[in-house]
């Protein structure tokens, strides 16, 4: 025997409960994916806090901040010759990244070969170069003045870094 009022009651009570559970699951999954995907993605910037070959560490930061010294070019360790190779921890997860400079004008860095350069005080003995001029929107070393002894251009976003000894 079928009782229509019980089916109606079940639909009224269980329908919204099931819908809320489904919405909660979708929001939870999509926000977790967005957080992890946005944290370490091409185009994001990172602050490299430790560039030791066996213990690299970085945090995701705002690309306009002076402390975010690198931009992620791509995920993976197969990097172009002019990119730094990062194999370490970002956002509490191991990552292999190809990085392009996002150096701040006036800051000094310790060159580390293929590893990311680390920001250091200009008076530090390990300081190997100072960014004397940063030109956004251009990739032209001829824009560097006479005080620059070397340069670095980045194609995307177009940036020219004019550098000299600290």
C-alpha cells in the first residue's frame, strides 16, 4: 500500500537537505582546487626565501611587491636557458618551477647560477648585483643608462632590468 502523504513529506524534507549537501560539496571542492591552482600557477609571483640547492623555499606573493622577486614562467623543471630552476617547497607542497626575474629597482641580489638569485642587503659580501633601473613594458637594453654594467630582459611581461655592482 502506498501512502502519498509520506512521499510528499519525504520530498519536502529530504529534497532541500540533499540539495544543500550537493552545493556544499561542490563549493568545498572548487574552492580547494582554486586555492591550490592559484597558489602555484604560471604568471604568479613568488618570494624565494631560501635558494639552497637541496632546500629551496618560496611563498606566493603579490607581483607588485618588492619582495616577490620571481614570476613563475611554467610548472616543471624543463626550463629555458635564461630562466632559473626552482625545485623546492611553495605553499607547503613540493614544486618544480621555471622562474623569470621580477627584481625590484634598488634591491641587491646574490647570483646563484641556474638557481634563483636571493635578495640580500647591498652591503652583504654575497651581493653580486644591484638593479639600478627597472623598465616595465619594454625589452630594450639600450634604455639602460651608463651606470648599468649588465642587463636582463624578460619577454612576458616585457621588462628590462639594468644592473650594476652593488
